[in-house]
C-alpha cells in the first residue's frame, strides 16, 4: 500500500500536471505549521523560475484543480507560493475504517527477504550483564519489525561458547576436582550424567579463574592449552564443555524469557568450528590468505580507506582460531544452510572494526556472494547517571538480573503508593510488566548507535516519554472500553464517522501514519521511530480524551464512532508495543 503522503503527492502531482506543470512538483509533506494546515506542498516555489511566473500565481492555478478533489477539505494558495492542505473528514475516516488487524494497512511492497539477525551474543558461563541487555532488546525488536514487514527473519543468539573462558573453567575445575574422569585422558568408561557443578558454582568459578589468569602466567598458559585441547576435540573436555553449556544455557533461557526476548536459533561460536578447515582451505585457494610471522592473514584494506584497516587474522601462529575465524566460519555455515539475502549484526559499536574486517574478508574471498547484504548495527553504551558505563553501587559490573530487580522494586513502590483496585498478586504481576516496559522503552527510544543514560527515576515515571506512560494510556483506553461493554455497549463492527473537533482529527491523522512509520523503522532498522510514534499517539489521545465526552455522549451513532476511534488507537498502540517486544497491562 502506498503511504498517505505518496497518495496525496499523486493527487497534487496530477493537479500540477493539469495546470501544465511538472508532476514531480506535487510532492506533499507534513505541514510545518500545524496551526494553519495539515499537509503542504512547496512545488510552486521551485517552478517559478522555469515557468517565468510568480509562485503564488502557480499555486493558485493548482489550487483551482484541487477544489473538487475529495481527498481535501481545503487547498489554499498562500504567499509566497505554498499550497496549504487539509484532509477531508470523509476521506480520512475512509482510511481509518480500512485499517484492520493484523497489519492495519501495512503491506510489504518490496521483495520478501531471508534475513539472519545476530544478536544477544552472551558468553556461556559468564553471568549476563547489562552490556548484553542492549543487544537483546534492540535485536529482538528488529526481529519483530522485520517479520511484521513480511520478511523471513531468523534470529540467532550466537553464543560465545568456544573461547578462553571455557579453558579457564576447565582449568579451575581441574584444580578443584582433579580426580574427575574428564581430566583422565586414558579414561574410556561412561562419564557421569550429572554436571560436576551447580549454576552458582559455575558462576563463581569463572571470575575466580579469570582473576587467577590475570595474576599468574602459568595458570593462563594452562587455560590456553585447555582451550586448544577442547577445540581439538579432547573427549573428556568436550563432555565437560557440554555440561557447562547445559547448565549455562538453561539459565540464559530463563533470563531471556523474563525479558520477553526470543531466538530462533541457539547456535554459537562452537558451531563454526567444523567449518574452520574448509574455511582455511577456501581462503588459501582464493589466493588471498598468506603467512605473516607464522600467522595466517588476509589483507582487507582498500584504496580509499580514510583510516587504516589492519589485515584479518585467521589463525594464530600456534594454529588457534580467533574471534574473526569463528565469525567467518559462521558466515560460511549461514550461507550453506540458509542462503540469506542479508545478515544483520546487533553488537556493541566498539566492535565496528572487527565486523568491517570480517565483511570485507568474506566478500573478497567469496565466502559469501557479492549480493549478500551484511550490516553492522552498532549500539552505544548504557551509562549511569555519572555519564560513565553503568556500574553497581560498589563499582562492579552490573548483572542484568540485579538491574531488573531494582527496576521491579522501584515500580512496585510507585504502584503501591498510587493504590489501585488490584490484589497484591495483580500488583506484583503488573509491576513486572510495567518495569520491563520502563527498561525496554528507556533503551529503544534512543537511536541505537547513541550512548544513553539509564535513569531509573525517569524511565519508571508515568509521565513523559516513557514506557509506563504508554502503558498507562493503553490501560486508560481499555478501562473506557470495559465500562462501555459493561453498560451493554457494543464493540463490534463499528464505523468511525468524520471528526467533530480539531483534536479528534489530530488523533485520526496521527493513526494514519502507522504504515509509513513501520516502513521507515524497518528500512532504517530504527525501533526508536516506533517509540516516537507511540508517544505522539499517546499525547494526541490524552489531549483528545480531556476535551471529549465519550461514555456520556448522548448521540448513539457518535458514541459508537468514538468507541471505534479509541479501539483503533488501542490496537495501533498495542501493535507497536508488540513490535518492540513489550506488552500492556490490563489495569494499573
Ligand atoms: N559474544 C560477543 C561479546 O560478548 C558478542 C557476539 C556478537 N556476534 C558475533 N557474531 N560476533 O562481545
């Protein structure tokens, strides 16, 4: 479906043509003087020179052809040559009445692509910290937006499950429980089914080992050897690794469930391992890989680079694979299994150089076809109120669970003060939903690439550009609709009638932007545009609500129309929330 602006541009373009001018001059935009008109066209101004006419004269001629046009209630030529346009109420409600679930008029006009989305990226056996929050929230919302836009989207968590942290854990376990069969290379019996640690032990083992490795060279060397042994398939280590994976992913799944973040694939760096020999062979075959100081590298610099892009390191001199290697192996695997049209990585923007190297290497060596689109969506840092990366009060890395429970507690406090007619259990459940909206909206409402300050007081406020404000608006609408139904009113097959006030029309006009907004958010991978849209709708709705009687409206036809309008408002807001991975509460 064409966006409203495109449709209006077509209409005005046709009028320019009838008046003997170029059609392109009919480009219509939203008005930048909403007090005067809803839409505007500045085409007459740009035609003046070539037409040797005053712009206002051109605008007047064109306006003459627009008087009869059913789309507009007003088309006025104003000095120096603008066309000020207002939509006719009839035409406007025609649009609204055709906006039906589930897509509300959105149509994917382009091709349907197969898109792999790489986000989340937690590291196994390390607790999730807030650095992983952004990737999960942004990635999951892009997955939802692109799916809504009609693409086949495959979300892959890409676990960090093959690096040094595994060697560190194995080494530390060996120190503590060296008698276990995993460490005995001659063992050929059956390994125990139960993991030799609990989740909380595992979470303690990693930081301990990591600290030891920093202070003790020999310990670090041992951990590196254990990593290499694991990667070379040492049996006991592999079985141990599976235990680490099982215990850790179970916990990760629980965490992501709490965040309402979903993945289609739970693959990881380890899945790329089987591709590494093939990868190395292909790189050598391509003639691009060469040895440099014992390491295998590929040059990826280009002539017009503004800053130096260092070569891509594929294998270290000891034959060990690197982060680059697993990402290239993963690309090989993804191409082989899915032939995606596009892959999007949602990763901290500090990894931009790594991905630039990987993308260039993959393209120039033919690991992926030239036509595959590779995008790096780098996000900024989540800072604390002091402008520095968010930390705990003690100055340590903030665990995701701790952050969520802080926000939950804050929300619960607020809700108890406001004291609504909810049972204690309902208050708790609602607080969890609202708290999640505070966290997600606080993040997603910023352009992803920018750093932002996590301000718990601001994010949990029921006023301003926040998740709780949007939820509160939806709850307000739900409550009106509930009362309407309780009084025996119908919620079915309602026709929205032309607006009777400026504020009602403003709300209607805003709702018609749904399709264009989703389109832009999908094209630009920009969830923040959906947040901004929801905020504008909520504001228009609340203004409308304050000056309009709905339930006490006496004219039944008019009342039903108002019910229809707020129902559509609720549906659009809920759909947008869904695109961001949030949900609304019933009562608040
Ligand atoms: N595990 C990585 C980290 O914590 C992020 C992974 C991003 N994805 C990728 N394909 N490299 O930094």
